[in-house]
C-alpha cells in the first residue's frame, strides 16, 4: 500500500505559523502570523485524521469541505484545494485570518478531543487562498450568461458582498449601495490591520468590481433613496449590519475622553489608509501617551486594547465583569493581547467615571462635561447561572476603587439602527431587539421582494455567519427569479 500523506497526527505535532515577537509586532499594524511554507502547510494538513464524521465541517457555519481541502493540500494539489475551499466560501482568505477557529472548526477537531492538538485549519485555509492569489488562480466572475434581472444590495459588508458574488455568478446584475467611501464594512473599517491587512479586503472588492458588481459608495439610504432602489431592482437585500453602539448610563459617561469602540477603530483604520482624520490628529481618538481603559470582553474589546498598544499608549487595561473562562472573545486574542502588554482586570465592572470637574448632582449621567480622569470600578464575583446558563456577576460590597485613565473606550457591543424609520418603511417588521424579521435560510422579509442577511437579522455576530446568510439568500433569490422566468414563459 502506498504511504498516505494523511493521519500524521500521532507522529507530527501541531505547529502554527511563526508569530512575530510581541515587542516587534506592537510597533506596527501588520499581521502577526507569518505565512506557512509549502512543505509546512502540507505537513500540518497531513495531520488530519479524515474522520468519518468531520465535526470541523459541521461546526463551520459555511460547512466548508475541510477534510477534502486538507487532503488535497497534503498531496500538493493546491489549485484543487483552493477550488474546493472557494466552492463554499466567498472569502476563505479572510475567514482563515479572522474566524475564531478555537470556537468553531478547530475547537471541534476530533484529534483535539483525543489530546493530539487540533489541525491548524485556519492557517492552512489562509495559505491555500493566498497562494491562489499569487498564482493567478483567482479570477473575476465570468457568468456563462448575462441576465436582465437586477438586485440592489444595501450594505457592502461580508453578507452583502457574499450575496453579490453568488448573484453575479448566476449572471444577475448587482448594485451595492454603502454609506462609506470604501466597500468591506467592518472588514475595512472595524477590524484592525494586525488581524486583517486591508489589501486582503481591497483585492476582493476589486475582483467583485471587475466581475461586474457596481458599487455606489458614499450613499446614505434615505426614505427617498430606498424607494428609488426598490423601484429599480427585481429584489433588494438589506445587509447593513449593526452599527449603533451600546452605551453606559453612568455618571460621567459623557465626559471628554469617553469614546465608542467603533469610532476609535474606524479612525485608526482610516489613518492606515492615509486619510485625513481630524479626530485622530487632534488626539481625541488617538491613544498615544495615554492611560487607556477598555470596557468589554468581546472581540471588539480585544481589537481596541491591541490597537491602543500600537498607537503608543502608556498603559492599557481591559475591564470585564466576568472571568477569563466566561468572556465571549477569542482566548487566542486574549493571549496575544497579554503578550503585547495588555492587563486584564477580570470580575470588574464600571460604576461611573471620574472627571476633572466637580459636579453637584452625581446621580445625573450627563452632569459632567469635563475630561475623564478615571473609571470608578466595582469588583464582582460569579453567582448563580442566569437565563443564558452563564454565571451572573454579583457586586462585592465595599470593593470600589478608581482606575486612572485618560482615554476610556466602551466596547459593549452593537445594536441595530431603526431601519423602518431610516428607510421610511414602517411595513418592514422587526423583532423586539430591533433586528429585521426574516425567513430562515432565504432572508425573505415582510416586504415583497425585500430580503435581509447578516447582523441586521442575527444581531452582532461573526463574519462567517454573514457570509453564510448572504450566500443562502442569493441562492434563494436566483431560484425565485428562475421560477418567475419559467412561469412567464408558459
């Protein structure tokens, strides 16, 4: 029997790509992991056990054919590996970089459960597609037949762009409308370059444009604009994401120096593009020379603390009301942040903000318009489980203290904007959380011909889920248009 390149997990240890030294990487916004060499990618892909029930695949929102492209990579058949990967994922090189593999595919790898260390799925996925770009295998979309039908997509984030890709492959005309001056959504302006360098996103945007996707950027969708979009297309997809920041109703929360995470990250990313960013240049959204406190425990909080380090903060601390084991962010990101100098204050919650102005009414959240000098912190302990099954944090009386700060960043998550009002469409049904009510898998809403995908349906979630929703919705629209064409021809 010929020697198989697979099932090497017993003899070959898990080996991630080299990670740049923390003292070096904290000086710039480049990605922190190096690329696999071909031999190393083949070696690590060969650790896959090719199990009969691939939990890595079933726990991937896109159900990527992971064992198949790992085997092809181990056999040196990279172009075929890329084609298999691309068949189910519009942006494999992006998912390979930013997906929380430790919670999805890698976290459910069978050999990980047996104590051998998971296959480095994300790193191999990134290597396959980066190689495909270098070799010229990634080409603009070229549908076999162009169709007259058109779809308008509101939002150029991962959900909208994934839908555009599938629709264009079917020959349908696509126009993407977005409020920003660059496509990509949070992939462009939210996620920092050390996790996702921006040329990775811009080359995908360029590929879509070369494949016939029309982008209308700097476009605010008012009621009048929505009506025009609705009239111009056979279907409309709402893929706006959720951008309204959750806030804290605490004393001093309106003080200067208390900022929203999305504003801080957007300013940093715009600066990396070379844009003029007055809020950054003035120092308002720049952590340089400051004592920074970030409030929150999700991936956005991790992006903020690590960005602050790179901007030259004097110190960076992260307050989270639960412990490390119960935080929602990636444990890999927490470890990277700690290596770079971030200090985590677990079981700590903000009580208010101290400022350089004395106020007479400490009960009024808007009473202070001074500059923040610190965060009043109250220590917590974990009590009984709440409705979600997680232990609820409880206040420890008399444990308050002040954490000094010059810049406080609120990374508390995002909520949907009031789209029925913004779009002038009161018939657009929403849930009690403000997300759009949409049919499972198809994304169909209460408005005829209008669909919704991604975070505006799910609430703040992962890029990979937005990609899944966009692809599913686009396939449903293609099927509906095909059915309509058949009926019209009869």
